[in-house]
């Protein structure tokens, strides 16, 4: 067993040495793999940050109850406790009129103009979050019931926007998987073609090994490790490209968020996602090598 693993280690190192004999060709292959992996990874980061900005799915189903002017803050809090006891409501948040005015002044930039007002024109508000399991029809029924309360002035629930948001997110996610699948096929072709050229260049060596009785697995092993190194290099360079892109965008994004009085920052890949990128490169590298050797080595017959 020790000899078996030692032989694998020798072939692994020797394959890396073969790659270094043609550094420019190897670099171009690794760059193609890296760019192909970086494209869906960047799209994934875009979706991830979009969800972070919007607060996820739960924020899309919230709706607001703007109460009548005569309703006091104490009455608003009593109503919130009563509504929160319902089985179809997950939570109710009270937004007092003073807090709503302060938030609006901070976010809108009209703080000086609002200070000139004699009275606060904003009512007390209840932010109602239905259960996440409620569908559109159930949300409409809940809206009608909330609108019928004597304390309610206006109920805001944009269910059409929620539906559009969900459809857009599904479309982008499906586009991500479709793009990743197409790019994975392209990578298999690129890696397979690279290994095919390597097989053709070492045709005489393969014929000699076949004549002295070498097994197909023994002959295939160096090419598989070549694909392994290509995949590993492509995955690591892809992470470097994505990281460089995030660093380039981090400054402008932080500046833009600061103009809206937000401390939001661009979110990158976590350790699990980075491992997935590298693992994908390795799988595609080994897969492309396997298919190339399985197809082309059968055509080489010892003379």
C-alpha cells in the first residue's frame, strides 16, 4: 500500500513538472478555467448581496397599517399585542410617529425643512409580518381584515411587487444554474482538448508502455493528474479574480451606501463557497481528463 501511494505521489509531482515545461500554454489553460469559474461565481455573489440589501424574503411580505390620527401610541401598542396573538401573523412592530419622522428626516435629507413643521404629520404605524407560509390569497384576506379595523386608516401591501420580486429572483437563480452548466460543458471541452494534445505528443511513449504490458490505469494516471493541476490552478486563480473584483468595487459601494446613511458593505464568499469553487475546478479538471483519455487512448495501438 505504501508503494502504491508513493507511486501516485511521484506521478503527481512529475505531472506538475510536465506542465512547467510549457508554462505559457499551461497559463492560458488555467486562465480559461479561472475566467469560466469566475463568471458564475460573480453572479452568485450578485444574488447574495441583492438578498442582503433587500433583507431576504421576509421583508417582501411585510405590510404597514397606518393608524388614524386620533389613535394614541398606547392604543397602537395594545392593538399590536392583539394582532400578534393571531395564528396567521408572525410579528407586529410598532413604529411611533416621532420615530417615523426622525427616520424620514435622517434618510431623506430634509431634516431642516421638517424642523419647521408645527405638528408631526405622520401617524403611528404597525408593521405586520404574516407567517412565511401564507400565499398571496391568504395575504389579501389578511389585508382586508386589517383594513376593516376601526383604528386603521390605510393598509399598504404591494402583493404584485412581491410576485414580481419572486419571479425575478427565480429567473436569476435559474439563469445562474443554466450558465454554470453551459460553462462546465465548455470547460470539459477545453480541458479534454488540452489533454488530447498531450496524449498525441506522448503517443510514442504510450505505445512503448502498452508493448511492455502497462495497464490502462497506469497509462492514464499522469494525464489525470495533469487535469488535477489544471483544475486546482483554475479554481485558485478564479478566487483571486473574484477577490480582485470585490476589492475594486468595495470602495464605490461603501461610498454609495454612505450617501444613504447606511453601513452596508459588499459581501464576498465564505469558506464553504470558496471550497466549492476550488472543488468544482478539480472535478471538472479530472472529468475532462478522464473523458479525453478514455476516448483517445483506445485509438492508440502499439505497432
